[in-house]
């Protein structure tokens, strides 16, 4: 079962609520701390784990993939531009990883993809783009999300 | 008004012994509620179990002297300056509310136990601090209630949505607000209204101290213990299985943290 929150570490800042792509991290009504309201829908993307400034969120991997006794913990340090993983296997082995997550300051030199030209019919039929899925909806426009489909009053 | 002890005038109608018994009863309710809360949630059992787990993973044993120094640091940074908060507004609001509460409760107890008679001459600093404490509580508390509460700020719920987690802050705000209104009515001799607001003040403070089992009140005892234990895990190298901070310079600025989590 996926993400869970250590209540003694959570200070209720809401970063995990904001970042969860499945809209399943929310605030508990009794203790005003973060809670995963639907572990079945969690796909362990680790967004909330990485976003939590107190490292209060951990993941219990699904048992067919990660048997009991393991530990996978991550530390994302955006000011240093690094992400560190510590993986402990249940036989006692430990692996540590340190990777970069940016090579230039955040917020600078972001490519403005929206300002690029939409590919014309000839470009779509070219060797480069001919296998792009129809879901690009270049002719019909992007799909719109219905607010009524969303849980817990999250509005986009 | 702010240098007049409202409890000395009150002693004409309510004997000071009754006020003192009430204060002691509230202390007992808080202690009892906290102990019942701990027994119900088995917090102590899990806390010590986690400490044992961390000790097994420790790479640098921590001596008693180092533990004492960590305890002092916890008090100085996490308790006295609410250092665990990453968000500045939340930190300031919490400091206002915390110190307002401490000043308000301490001066209430001093005035009730030492100066609750009509002939007593209360040093003006005490009622002044009492009013300042209540004001600090109101400023920090209302700011938190309307703007900072995470279910309002991050989930987009309206400020008037009330859930069980709001029991503590609402009873705290009610106590502080009614105490100030009562003090004003008492000083202005608005009879009838001063009795009403005194009654509401007592009711809200009874809910505040009596509701410990159901509210977040006891966090003021649990959080320092949790903060101390967290510092111990950093000192002994276990770090709750987290990787060590990377040995790299901080050179890229803030990423996702430069925006408030308000994308609702």
C-alpha cells in the first residue's frame, strides 16, 4: 500500500496536497495533517514524498514488487539541484544514489512551448511526426477536464 | 481598562476560592485529557518503539551530554522560536498565538491566586500583560483562522467550514475574544453584558481545557518530544533511513518551493 504520512513529522503545510497528480493527498479533518485518502489509486510517483519539506511521507511498496523489510527513502534538495535515494534491501544491502535534477537556476531558460508553431498537415505526415498519436488533438483542441469529476473541492 | 484587574471586581460576586478551584480544575482536565489521549492513541508506546528502531540503525552513538545539548537546542529553536515551520507566515502566526496563550494563562493564574479581591492592589503590569496576551492570541489566531489554515489556504475550503480539527483554535479564539469583551464591559460598568460575556468566557475556556481529548491541544506537549527525537536521529546517523544531505553548494535557487501551494 503506497504513501503514508508520519504524523509526528507532518506540520500540515499542504505541499503534498498541491502536488499530487491523482488528487489523493488531502488534509485530515480531525488532526489537520496530510493523509492519503485513497491508497488504491496511488501509483507511487513519489511527488508528495519529494515535495514534503519535513520528509514526513514514506511509501510502503506493493508487496509483489517490494516485499516487507525494505526501505526506500528520497531527499530532494532543489537549492542544491540534487536528488538522493537510499535503498535498503531486506537482506541488509544498502544502495545510495545521488543525481542532479537541474543544471541551471530554477525558473530561468524555460522553453516556451506554447509559443512554438502548431505543426501543419505536411509536418504531421513527415517522418518525424507521422507516428504521433491522434490524442495530440491538433485539429480538435486539447481535452477539457470537468470540475465535477474532481473530488474534495479541488478547482482548476 | 487595560491596567484594571477584571478578577478583582469579579470577586465581589464570585469568591476568589471558587476562581482558584476552577483554575486547578482546568489544570487537572488538561493533565487528565493529555494522559487519556496518550493512552488511547498509545503514543508513548509508539514513540519509544521508534526510538528503539532508530537506535538499532544508529552509526554514531549519542552520549548523555550530547543528548542534553540536543534537548537545549530543541527548546531554544523548535519550542521557543517555532523553528520547525518552513513557512514564515505560519511561523509568525504560531509565535503570536503561542506566546499570547502563555502570557494570558500565566497572568490569569497570578491575578486569580494573588490579587483576586476587591481590596488587592494589582501591579498594573499584570492586567496589561493579560490584555496584551489576549490581543496577541486574537491577532495570531484570527490570522490563522481566516487565511493560514491549510484546508483553507491549500484545499480551497471556505473559512467558515468547521471540522473537528478546529475545536482547539475556535475555543482558543472564543476564550480570548470573550475575555477582552468582558474586561471592556466590566470596566465600562455595562451591567448585564459583563455577566453575559463573563459566562461565555468561562464556557469557552472550559471547552478549551476540557476538550483536550478531542482537540489538538496536547500537541504542545507532543511536538517538542517529536522534535527532540528527530534531532537525535540526525545526530546518531540513523536519519530515519533518509539519505544524508548532498555535499553540494546551494546555487540554483528555489524550484517548486518558490510558489505557495495554492494551485486549486
